[in-house]
C-alpha cells in the first residue's frame, strides 16, 4: 500500500491534486476495448468498438453524429459504416482520440495522408497542424507532389508553401519523378504557372505530356494546362519538332510564340528564375562572379570593412562607352533589391545607373541615379524581375574620373516598399 502510494506521488503545489496521467491511462485503456462500448464503426469490413461519450467529448463531428438527432444517434443503432475511409487511418485517429498520441513514423506516407484527411474532416486542428509539421520534415522528391495535392485539397497554406519552395529548388527532379504523374489538374497548373518553378520549358512540356498520357481522359485537361507553358521561351526547333507533333497546341499559338520570340525585347520575355528570399545571391558560394571591371576579386569577397585608397574595391574609369562593372549571377534569379557600397573613406559622392539583363545583350535600366549625388551604402528597390547579369555604370565622381564599388549584394525581399519617380519612398 505504501509503495503504491509513493509511486502515485507527483510534485504539485500544496493543496492541489493532479493525477491527469492516471486519467489518461485509464481512458486510453478503453481504446478498442469492447467493455462498456456502445457504438461500433465499420470501416473496410473491420469493426472498431468505441464509446459515444468519449468521441463526443473529443470531437464536434461525433457529437453531432452520435447525439445530434441523426439516424446514428437513435437507440439500438448497431454498426455505423464509414465509407471511403481507410481502416489503418481510422484506427490511428481513434487511438489519438483516446490517448492523444500517434506515432507518425510507424505509418506509411499514404496512411499519414489519410489520417490528415480524417483530422481535417473531423476538425482535429491540433492533429492537422502536427501532421503538417511532420510532412514538412520528411518532404522528398518521391512524396512532395502527393503531399502538395493533399495540402491543396485541404487548403493547408503553410504546407502548400513549403511544398512549392521544395519543388522550386528541385524542379527538374520533380518533373522527372513518377509522383509528378499523380498530380491533380489544378495542382499541376498551379505549379508550372509559378515564375519560381525554374526548369527548361521543353522539360516542363515533356513532363506535362507524360502526365496526360497516364490517363486518356486527361486530354482535355492538358490542353488547358499547356496554356501555362511559356512557349516563347522555347527555341524554334523545340516548337516545331517537339510541341507541334503532339497536336496539343494550336498552330496559331505556335506562330504567336515564334512571333513573340523574334520581335520582343529579350527582357520583355516572361522568364522563370530561382527564388531565394531575403538572401544575398551575389556570392561566390552561389556561383556569382565579376566579369567586367578592374580589380574584380574584391567586389564579392564579403569584406565591406577593410578598404582604403589602394585596395578593397572594384572600379572602372568614368568615360564614354565604358562597360562599367558587370556581375554575372550563378543562375537566372528573381530579384527586386540590390545593395551597393560606394567607396566612402572621404566626402566624395558618385552618380551612376544600374541595368539588368538575361543575355548580356539586351540591357534594361532599373535604377537611374545619374543625376543624383550618392555616397556610401545604397539600397535599391525596383519591380521584381528575373535576371542573370547586373551592370553598374558610374557617370560621375566629385573627386576624380574613377567609379569605386566596395560591395555588391543582390536579393529578393518580401518587405514592402514603393517607388516614387524611381526612388525609394514610404512603404504603404
């Protein structure tokens, strides 16, 4: 008696009794226990005994089903069938109802998604959130499409966002995976419509074609989906030899794509790019390099402290037709912010402009400070674009005829900003 008493002791404030662990054990012992059971669920020909009052206390859905005046709430109701429900998933959910516990690592991924569906259906929001967290942790090429489809179905926005980020970073592998073929129409269209789903357009088209061939009744769906494929980004040979023979794209659409490709500015094409929010991608680690300018090595070395008149900067002479300083990014990237550090060891000021390009031929000016005197750090915001090259051209130095650039950063930011006549203004 004394030993049992000591085992039950827990450290609680004087005057308070807390034996919730005992209560949990006793209620958990009723899981799948016929004793005192007053309702049975029939799922995939398997019977699950349960207790109405426990289910009702844990879930609004079962409260309405078992005590809300429905047919299932009438006395004498024997078995309640649950069609289109996985027995494995229902047993896991029932265990959670009685014990508050599920070991997701013991379940197959398809069963976890079934449990997620039941948690959503029956309104177990905490369980839904916990499963979503687990799925985020185990995302891989093989399962991401399946998880994204389910997350889209249940409007789990945070999980959808994580899946999209994963697919953006692994676009080619996702396109070539078998799980890509299982995507729903809406999920597929949403994925390939993203600017940040960066893969060659011919590969996106080929994967979409494979998706349509998986089931013959997808033919009408695929004609709508291919409208999200950016045909002007494909070469003439790809349009004529890959796209045209499939008969999925109208001949006029192919001609329009050829016309757009041949007549538009390169920077007006709707390019795809990699997206890495709030991270400077103009680094050696990300594959960036300085391809024009003098003393190239200094600009991307990450040192914005140790510089003087002789070292620690990249420069170019200020003269007509000079190519300026050109930075090549490691890959086409979605960018809306650039930060520059102009040499500032004295009171001098500079004037400059900044241009971006995808092919190093067609340059688009996104910042023009050629009529302003600027010094030290410059934070430059502009409308979001996909770019591969950045050119900084100095046009004036108040001391001499050389433009000195100490540091260069390139990124995409989610922080709000607005531009007024090309200058940064108050964010709304």
